C-alpha cells in the first residue's frame, strides 16, 4: 500500500467520508553525484553556521521569516500547527464543475483518494454520482504547509485528486498575432488528413524516455570499457512551401514503413562517449605494496 500523505474527512453537505490520500505518480530519473575531481570522493553539503563556526544538527533548526535585512521572526513547528486552517483535517467540497470545463493548465500534482472502511459506501455514492453527471468536485486541502485548491474527479478504480495552481500563479501566454494569417481550405483539409493518419488510442505504456535509456546505456558502456556511437540527430529543414510539406508528410505516413519502423519494446543501441576505466573512490588507507 502506498504511503498516505494526508488523512482526514471529505465532506459535502452533511455527508462526511473518512479518506486517505497517496501520491499517484513519481518521476524516475538517473541522478549523478558530485565528486571531487582530484580524489573522486563524493562531495557533501553540511548545514553550517558561520557565526558559531560549526556544523549543526537538524534538531537545532528553527524556521524564520526575514522581515528586514538579517532580521528574522522565528517560528517553531508547534506554533505553525496552531494556525492550521480547518482544511488541514477536513476537505470540504466547495462546488461541483463540469469536467470538460477544467483547463489542464491549472493541474499541478496528482493523488489517489481512497476511503477508510467506515466511508466506503458514501465514497462509492459520491464517485458514481459524479461519474454519471459529468461533474468534478472543487475543494480546499491543507498539506505540506500550504492550503491548496484541489479538483477531485472519478476514475476507473477510484477517485483521483489534483492540486491546482492558483490563477495568480499561471503565467500569461505570450501573445501571438494570428488574425492576419489566411489559411486555405486545402491546407486545412490536408492538415486534418495528416492528423487522422497519426491518430491512435491513448496508450501511455507505449512511450518511453529515450534519453534516460541512453544514459543507462552510457553507464553500462563505461563500466565495460566499450566504445559507443553518438545518437543520430534529425535534420530540420525550414518549411518553404506549406502545401508541399503537408503533401509529402501525408505521403510518407501512408507509405509502408517496414524498413524504418522499429519493433515495439526494442531497446536503442547503447551510446556513450568513449571507453573509460571505472572510477572508484580512493580507499582511506594505502594499499600494501
């Protein structure tokens, strides 16, 4: 079972549902450590106090807000707990909105909402009602020392919750002048045909992070002392004739691609820079000669 990041009550009207929230996704990345070039030791970043001239333990840390230069108002965890709003324990649904009105631009992080044993029936009732009516719920939730506006929507196996950016956090899009651009009917028709030729069901398992696979391949090659080729890069030519580019694109998609298509799931060739000996951290004691 995934670790819960929040437990409390989900309420709408006079109905209260005990729920728990857990993260729905976690990014996967290959991370590199910073090493000292001279001895290949891993560098550390200790918590250091320049006044006391020593490293400090986490138990010695308090939080402070800088109201003037080098002047702080101090807060303890107990004091911060005292000012928690009701949404720290109760997630009250403020209103319901149509799912097709939600702009994904406002979505931040995703979570699963699961009921505790006592709230299963009310949970199922709310989820089914939203599913059949096409509505999602908007509620308030405080966690990680911040009050969030969240969207709760029905899913295939339960309800999902998405924290939202506030409107003042959304950056304005750069204005692009398109009112003076004239599109021909034939151009639009060809563009729609090209879209249809690339149309497919949404199957997220088909997509993979090729860069991360290449990094893994590079790591493996360096460990084995192998030489690896550089990844091929596409040549991007500027579009001179839009109609001609659309026609060529459509013709390429309609032509059989037996030679160019790679089997699904096949790993790309291993890539690295050059054969290099494995770097090992130097031992604290010198080896006996």
